[in-house]
C-alpha cells in the first residue's frame, strides 16, 4: 500500500533537487568576500533540504518495503539478497552517473546515489539489530563526523568550494567516509533514521498498531528541533563552519554540521508526521476516503507518479541540464566546464528547472502507459 | 464467588395476582451489578391448581437465557414437597413456611455460583479472538512483537484471574452435598444438574487450560526474547563501538598517509 | 503344546466373567467350555419384556454399584469398555403414608425434630465406624464386625427414636433381603451407607442389564453348552478333573485341567462330588456360605408414566412389605414412552408373599403405593408379572467370619487344587462381588498356566 505522505515528500525532495541543481549548475556565482567562500545562491532557493529529505525517505520506504516482503512470506535470505543487490546496483549506478553525467575525474565524488547504495548495504544488517543499537550508530555517525573532519583536514579537500581530491587510495577512501559530497560520516544517519521512523510509524505488525504515532513523531521532531537551536546557539564556538544568508548560525550542508543534521532530521520528521496525520489512511482502514484531508485523485496520481520515478528524474535532470552545458562548453571554448555555474541568470535556470519538472509528468505517464523501462524498473528487474 | 451481605438496592418486583396474600418477594444477596428476586409462596393446602403456573409466568417475565448451553429457562423443579421455579434473575418457591429459610439459603448459593460461572464463561468467550490473534507469539517473539508485550501481559493476567475464579468456584461445585440429604443440598444438587454446572465447569476449565498454556508459552517466549535481546544488544553495542574504533584508526591512518 | 482345558460350570455372570478374564489374562489362551443347565446365559442378570407391549424390565439384578468416586471400579470399566450405555439411578426418599420424605427437612416435618436428630446421629455413627475406603476395600473393622451373634439389630436397637429406627429399617430392608437380626452389623451398615454418594452410586445399563451378558458372551472364544446340566465333578487318577454331564438318558464325561464352579449355593448343593475328601470339603464350603436371603419382584406395565411430575426419582422406598423398593423401571431407558414400576421385596416378606398367588402379591404391591399413585395405577395398568428369587443371595449373618480369599475360592486344596469356586456369595452378593471373585480365580489360574504350560488332558 502506498502512503501519500511519502509520495508528497519525495516529490517535494526531487523537485527541490531539480531546482537547486539547475540553478547551482547553470547560474551560481561566488563572492568570497561576502559569502565567506560559499556559493552565492538566491534567497528563494531551497538548497540543502532535498538531499536529507530524499535520503531520510529512502530509509522510510525501505522499512515499508521490508514489511511488504515479510507479509508476502519472502524469506529472510531472499530479502537480504535483494537488499544487497539493490545496494550494489545503486553504487554502480552512482559511479556510472559520476563518470558519464559529470566527468571521469568526478568518479569518486561520492554522490547521493553511492550514499543510498551504501545505506542499502547497511540496511541488510542494521535491520536485524535490536532497537537501541541503530540509535547508537546514528549518534556515533553524528558525533564523530566533526572530529573526523578535523582529523582529515576537511577544508583542504574543499578549496574551490567543491570536493577536490587526488586519485589516491587514501583520498578516495577518506572521500567515501568523511570528506566527499555525501560521506558515510554523517550522511548515513539519514537513511538509518528513516528506517527507524518507517518501522515505528508505518510497519505495524499484523493487527498491532504501529509503535509510533504521527503525533509521537512530531513530538520527537520538536525535541530534535530544540537540539538544533541549542546547537545553533553554540555555533560561535565552532570553528569549522560559518553561516550564510538567512540560514541560522552553524547551518552548513558541506560539511553537514550538527545544527544542519539536527535541523534537517527534525524538519523531515515533522513533515512526515504532519502529512501522515493529514493525508494517509488511518491504521486499520483500507479506504482512502478515511484520510483526514482529501486530495483530488489527479493530484494524488501526480505525487504517486513523480515519487515512483524519483530515481529516474534524478538521473534525467542531470543529463538534461549538464550534457548540453558540457557540449556547449566544448563547442564554444573547448572546455566542457567553461560555462558551469555561469551560464544564465538564476531566474532563467530556475524556470528551466520548473519546465523540466513539468515535462517529466507527461513523460513518465507515457512511459508507464507503454510499459517502457525506467531506472526503477531496471533496478527491480536486475535486483529482485 | 462473592456476594454482598447487604440487600441489593434494586427494588423488589411486585407479588403476582393469583398467589396467597401471605406470599412475599425477597431480594437475594447477590454479587454487585446483579439482582435476584425470590417469590416465596407458603403452601396452605388450599391453593389453586394453577398456582405453579403463576409462579412460572412470574419468573419468566425476566427474559434471561443461557443459549450457549441450550438450557431452557426458567427451570421447574419439583422436589419433595417443594415446587421451585428458577431463572438467573428471578425464582419462586412453593413450600411450607418452615422450608423458606433452607430454600433461600440454597437459592442464594446457587444463583451466585451460576452467575459467577456465567461471568467466567463470558470472559472465556471474549478471550478467544485475542487467543487466535496471539497464536504466533506462543511460537516465537521478535522485535516486531515487542510492542504487544504489555497486551499479552494483560491477557495473561485476565486468563489467570479467570482461572483463579474458576478454581474457587470448582471447590464449591464439587463439594459433596450434606448427608443425610437436606432440602438445601438437594436444591443445589438438582439445580447444578439441570444447569449442567459440572459439565460447564469442566468445559471452562479445559478452555482456560488451553488459554493459560498459550499465554504461559507467550510469556516464556517474551521472557526468552527479552533476555536474548538484552544480550544481543550488548554484543552489538560492543561490536559497533569496536567497528567505530577500527574505522577511526583507519581514517587516522589514511589521513596520515595522505599528508 | 496343547492349551489348558478348563471347564466352567454355570453360565451366569460369574462363569462368563471368569472365561473372559482367562481369555484376556492367560499367556496362552486356554480352551474353555462353559456348561449351563438352562437355555440361557446370565443367571440372576435377567431382563425381560412384557407380552402386551415389548417394554423391558429387570427381573433379576436391578443395578450395579459405582465405586469410581473412591477408587478403580473394574466392573464399571468393563461396562464402558463394552460400549454399553450407562444410566445413573438416583433416589433418596421413603414414602411415609402418602407423603414423600426425601430429605432431612421432610423427616423433621414428618417424624419430628428428635427423629431427625437421631437420623443425623445414626448417619454420623455409620460414617465414623465404616469409612468409604474401608467400605471399598472390605477391610476388617473389629469393632464393627463384633462377636458372633452381634447382628445389625444391635446397632438399630441403640437408636433412641423408634420412628427413626423404623425409618431406617424400611429404608434398607429390600437391599438387605433379610431381617436385621439375620445379618451382620457391617452388612447392615453397608446397605445403609450405600445411599450416601461418598460411598457409592447406583447405575444400570440403559435398555436392560442383560446386555452386559450378551456383550460378554459375544466376545468369548469359549465353547458354550446350554441345556447341559452337570451331574457330578470329581478327580480321576492322574489329577485331572472330570465333569459328568447329562447326555440324553445317560451321562458323558469330560476331562479338564481345571474346573470352575460358578454356581449359586443352591445348585452347588445339588451337584455330586467324587471322592470323600472333595465331598467333605464342598459340604463345608456350602455350609459356611449358606445364609440365604430372598427377593420377590413385582413388575407392572402402565400405558404411561403417570407419576412423572409428582415423583421423578429412579427409585424410592415404600413402607409396605416391611419396606420395599419401588423402581421407576421406565427411567432406565430415556426413550421409553410407557411406564413400568417394579417392586423389590426382600427378607421374610419375600418368603411369605412368595407362597401367595401372583394376583394377591400384585394387589398388595399396588396397595402399598401412596394414594396419589394408587388410583391412577389401577387406571393405567396394562400387565403385571411376579418373579420369585428365594434363597438367591447370601445374607451375611452377624458374627460370620469370611474365609481367607484362597480358601473361599479353592475348597479342597490338597487333591483338587485346580477346582475353584466363583460366586457373588463369596463377597457381598452383588455383581461387583462376583466380578472380584472371577478376577481372583482367573489371576490364580493364569499364574498356574504360566508355571505349568500345556494341558495334561
């Protein structure tokens, strides 16, 4: 059974991702004096929110998928096999994506796909652990991330405001673990938190009610939000991060600061709890009309479709705006990245992003109608 | 079985027409929440032939049935020199004045006993759907079952409580009637026989044994699970901490190798 | 090796039960021949039907005793094993005049408080002197068994209330089948206490007690020879036992390794025994056990059970015939639509009335009913039968000491070690007693067969 709350949130995450990537890759500029070395992005751009939400929802969806497999009587071994296969598929896809969509020198960027692939591999054993242990893992990931960044000299890898590494084993591994775009420390905590939340809120066993209600989830998010505020107030004591534009002190995505982690997790849980309370069918009912807030069927179908094809949209939107940029760069100045982040005004790139997203809806409807392969169906075919 | 020593506050029903004026209605001391009216009609020798029929009609005015056991109520008992009509909420006796105390004593005991047995049977009937739902927990417990522990504990408590109540009741049911036989003993004996009390007691005992065995097994599984879970958690905590430590060493090494 | 040849004289419950137990218990089932003088098996277990309507009634043994409350009850177990339907018989009342006295409250109202108190005292005295376990195990109770001559009468005489004494006498008279002066204190007390469910309960086989006989006989491998009166029993030179039976105008001899005499006292007395030693032993055996008690049974068929609603027990006691038992015979079969009442008359009354015509006995039986039964009984009566069981059971007189179990069942152990006796008179004149007796002999014979396998015949 699909949950509209998850579809809505995943649609929001992928939309924000498309918008941010279009604007950042086609329009971002830098002003080291005003921004402290960070990319200058328009105030209206929701940067830094999509990836945490997307990875958090990965864990939630996995918990629901796990419940479905168990109800269907799929054996534990088979579930493990499918999980590992999916993880390896996503890691492989991540590498291919880095090489073919970005450039060969970006192979070990450790993008969000490799993070999700790693999360899948982690799920295969984390799901067997008794409840407090995953929480310990989450705490360790969050607590050690700043220390490890200090140990590994994180700023040295981010001199040009993006991850810059050498093709050495140590850089590649450190990139994966600490200093890359989405390293294990601390980004792996999002999918694990998602798994725990998904298990608690959605994967009630048999006739038993779920262990965590949406109100409970919102309450927990409130606690985390307070922790985020506290962390933000302590930001002046932290040396590694600086605030930018409207964001609270200590809020940085690269590196993912403690304030950022607490804030994004809190926001994700709050939104999930709120939407679950409003638009999902209450537990024990199969009737969609039982939801507190009724959305038109066409709107529900839209969220459903974009959510189901979020991986494809993720891949496609990069191809759609980066390949033309690379080709134009090679053609005009012989350098693919010649126009990267300086191609057009932000409002224009944002418009293009919206147009792309709008075009995805009929495109995937057409693909669904003709049963044509998408990234998701290929993954299922390969892994399941 | 417990019975209030004070008379029930429920108002006594009126004396029906067609019985001698010396007749009276008494409220028997019953468990809280129930009431039982006893119509005592002293035998005078010149009562009308349909007096027994009047008593039957009066008792039958309160429609209480025991459909589960296919027992037709009210029950008409013709003992030696006593006519008795009984239903769970009303009874009537046609006897000499000297017998009234014995009759009242016997009916109080039996009515309370039968009401308690019925309450236990109702409790058992209510427990069966939960039993069906809880069957998997008697075989195995997992993280997913964690949240039902309190529910299982409550059901275990309910079943054990019913079992305790039945055990106390069984003592009363199986105790031999006084010898030489007395009227009170015979009334109790006959009513127990007519209401199939012994069979119902045995059946309830059998059912409660099944339920009790089941929840014992659930308790055992839950207890085993909690012990294993605690050990498992401790083991995994150590493993995670060791793994983190190893990872920190590795990152430190890699970091030094890089510089 | 040829199996043991065993001859059983008597096709009553004793003979049949012995044969069944031997076939079940012996390592090598013996070859058994049962000789029965009459044309039917069952002896005192006899169920008949009326001529007017085929409604069954018990002519002989009316009921079985259920000791299951105290301990094992092998006879009840057998009845259940054979798949026979059991019907519990209940009743506790005595009809005084026209009034049913069914409990202590009735006694108090009818006979007075003193009589009720005396009844309670007597009951307590009885329970104190003979516990259910002592009753079940037939354990000796010295102060109860008492000296020679101490009859049940001595116990009754101690009851202070004459009304209570009379009540008790009437209540157990038909069970005793004799007078209190002619039976032991223990036997009298047993017959009183058997009305207490702590000691035992009564049951019958729904549809007729004789079904037990048919069920046992149908499962036997033994040869059954009906209408074959045994004339004499004796030993031959090699220690084997010979049975002479009437064959036409002559006699026919059969040789056996062992012989079981499963006969009541009277037929046993008429049997000839070979050899002085055996004759003397058997005379002694018969003399020791010959304490006849008597029954008279009156059974009347009615077109309906008109007493239902007024009297619903399976039996009650009447004051007539110095106390007799009135059975609702039709209560034994829940499917029976017609009514049958049976009067069990015991003791001296049975002897006295057995001399009278059937019609006189029947009329007296009907007169013994209370007024509220007497009038409808005349109206609904269809057919009546009288059956006489004179000397059919043993009275167990006061002071009489039972023989040790071995001597009871082996009258002459020296030269006739394989000649055994089985009978209810060796215990308490009940079906349960004859079962115990048969079991004792069957066990004994089974062990003998183990010691010396193979027949010498």
